[in-house]
């Protein structure tokens, strides 16, 4: 498998995770109330608040799962790159510590 393909998948997962975080923030800002209505006359608000809490929990669960996947894939990519650099130092681009001069 090509490393560029895996890096592009990883970047796409990162963008999806960021978009989900922005969506959750906007969703909570527009629909979430700071007051839990439990008093008399607020019976019709209870199912709506419960449904909202359930949907936000589902969004949070997806966000946590995506974040874990992005971190694990990123660490795997870093480990693969470092392993490749260890095996064949000439295959990685030169940096500050290792200059390749003709």
C-alpha cells in the first residue's frame, strides 16, 4: 500500500473529525438550553430535552471514536516513517542534522 494513500486517508479522517466538532458546537449553541425544565407545566419539554441529550451523546461518541482512530493512524504513520528511516536513511529527505552534499 502506498504511504501517500494512507496519509491522505488520515488527513481526510482528521478533516471529518474537525467538521464533526464544529457541527457539535453549532448544534449545541443553537438547540441546547442551560435550564433543565422539571417543574409543573414543563412536561412537554422533557422528551425534547431527552432526545437532544441522546443526539448529543451520539455525536460525542462518534467524535471520540474518530479522534481515537485519527490518533492511532497518525502514530502508526509516524512509526512506519521512523522505521523506514531507520532501515534506509537515504530514502528520507535530508534535514538539519543529516546533510547530503555531493
